[in-house]
C-alpha cells in the first residue's frame, strides 16, 4: 500500500477518506476535472497558486453575475 501511495504522489489521508458514491456521469466528470486541476496546481509555487485562486474567484464572480 505504501508503494502505491508514493507512486500516486498522494497523502495517505486521501486514500482513506470517505468517498461518496457519484450519482451521475456529470458528477464523475466534474470530480475528474477537479482532480486534474489539483494535479496542475501541485507543482506550482504558493505565490502562483494565490494568483490562480484570485483569478478563479474573479472568473466565477463574472459567471455568476451573468446568470
């Protein structure tokens, strides 16, 4: 198990978290996209992540404003 966790480069806690059963294909796709974003951010510096966080918040506010 330890080798698998190291190979996946995840925190052991993540392996043993309670997982919800995803109800639909859309929810599964959404989770995959969120995981993909997390992988992209993992190699970035804290300053870069803060910039991306601020930009993301601004984009989401703009999307919500259009609704």
